[in-house]
C-alpha cells in the first residue's frame, strides 16, 4: 500500500491542475505583455486566476500579486514593509516558530538595522500573548505571524493579535504567512482585516514555484523585484502563466466542497491519533487539540525520528521528521521553542494529511509503525546494556 503523509511538505497536484498547466503551456503560451491575441489570451488567464484567488480571501483582484511561492511572498512582505516604513520605526515582531522564509529574512533585516523580537510560544506551540503585549510598542512597524505552524499544526491567535493592535492604536502592518492554513481554515479579509497574506500553490495540490501575496488596497510597500513592471509594478518578471493557471484550478477544487474535504481529513487524523495512542506506549504529543486538521506531530520516545522515517519508507509510507526545509539540519527550532526535551525532539514524526488519505491506510500505518518502534526500542536497549 502506498501512503503519502507528507502533505505539509508538498501535495500531489490534482489531475485537473495538471490539465490546466498543460493547456496553458500548449495553447496559451503567449507572453501576457505581448500586444497580440496570444498575449491577450495569456493575460486573460491571469485575470481569471487573480479573481479566483481574490474571491477565496474575500479580497479584491487588485490586492492579489502572484509570486514564485510562499518564500518569495514572505520576503516581499518583510523587506517591502521595512523599506517603506524604516523611518517611522525599527521594531518588527515575529514568532520564534515561524518558517525559515520569515526567520532568515528577519535575521537579514536585523543586519539592515531592524530590531526584531522573536516572540516565544507556550508549551502547546501557540504564541505567548503576554510576551506579544509586552514587546508591542510605538516603534513597531511590522508584526509577522504565521496562521498555522507547519510542523505542529498549531493555530496562532491572529484575530486576537489584530484586536490588540487596534485597541492599542499601533499602526503596524500585520502580515500573516497563511501557507499552511489556506484551504484548511477560514481566512476572509472582510472579517479578519490583515494587511498582507502569503500563499503557496504546492501546499493545496497546485504546482510548485507559484504563490501569491495579498496586499490590502492602499497599503504602501516597496517591490522586492524590479524589472519590466509586471503585476502593477509590484513584482516584475514574466508571469508564470502555467503555474498561475494551475494554482487557480487548485483553489477552484479546494473551494468546491470544503466542509466535506476538511471533515474527511479530520476524521483520518483523529483516527490515526486514537490508534497510535492505543497501540504504542511512551508517546509525546506535539500538536494541540484545536489544531489545523492537516498536521499531527508525535514523538516516539526512545526512537530516532529519522530512522523511523526510513523504516516507514521501506513500506511505502512517507512522513517527515519536521519541516522539509529544516529536516536536513539538526533538530527542530519549533519543538525546541516549545520546551521539549532532546529525546522528544529526536523521536518526532510529522504526519500531514490530504483528502487522498483514508482509514484503511491508517490501519496499515499503525501496524508498520508499531513494528518499527518496537524493533528500534529493543535495539537501543540492547546497545545501552553493552
Ligand atoms: C509556513 C510556510 N511558509 C512558507 C513556506 C515556503 O513556501 P514555498 O515552498 O512555496 O516557498 C512553507 C513551505 O514549507 C511553509 O510551510
């Protein structure tokens, strides 16, 4: 049985996405900036896609800018706001469990003169609101907090953060990296008026190398890329028309029956959690109860996550030890920020789900993991005795 449980790293494109990408490459290959019919047709594809993304966020099409992915969207938001506001203040607030696309950009901003505060999280991996209240001051120009954490599925209280910004009348820009929540949790800018939102195509069964940044109408932010003036001058470079067409098709699919899809994912995740809890001892749970439906992070105490990952791979089960971007480095900065011990972090596995998963697959997964964990723990005990 083939079981793909690494959907927070990337998802399998929907067949309709593959068709949309192929069509855009075979038929609509004109440059959207060309004045002839071929150009206009490609431009029309982009226009439609922009409307589809805008509708999914309750936004206006002119507030959507296509980028090369979540990483570029995050960098554009952070560097763009810094460039346009650095004379008004130097403070930037972000979370210690953010994706490297935000953390590494913040480190660069520190070198450029910003005062970045990396806010702590609770043992549940959720933003520490007291620390946020304390760090927020008149000098704050930007708050960048992810909506859902990619390693644990923890949902950050972005509504509460916005309420506090308003209550304390701090005119900081509020950016959220919604790469892991898009299509899974509601995010509508009419009810939750954030200023900037980062999105990525390949996390919602769309193509890789395509993303978008929502920028609230009227917000002044500098471009990150300069050149031919595409995307209303905010993001130069010939548009990735096949990627954009595929991204929009993925959004169409995700928004067609969202409740059914989410209910299915939630059921599979809850089932796996229950079965693992009943079958295997000494687990540590790193995903809070009211998390996003897509992620379950569990530590198998006395095991090495990486060894487990490869044992599961031999049975065609694909999981992750953390985020794909940090998995090649040592440890998880997210689990460390939650105060977990070295052995809990070492034994962590992230299961991340999509609608392609079902209960039968989970029965198979539990059986394979049970055997893998038992054999690893036995081996470790034997070595420890020697
Ligand atoms: C929370 C988060 N932000 C940003 C990114 C980067 O997105 P992309 O791979 O599209 O550059 C990821 C990818 O794992 C992510 O999980």
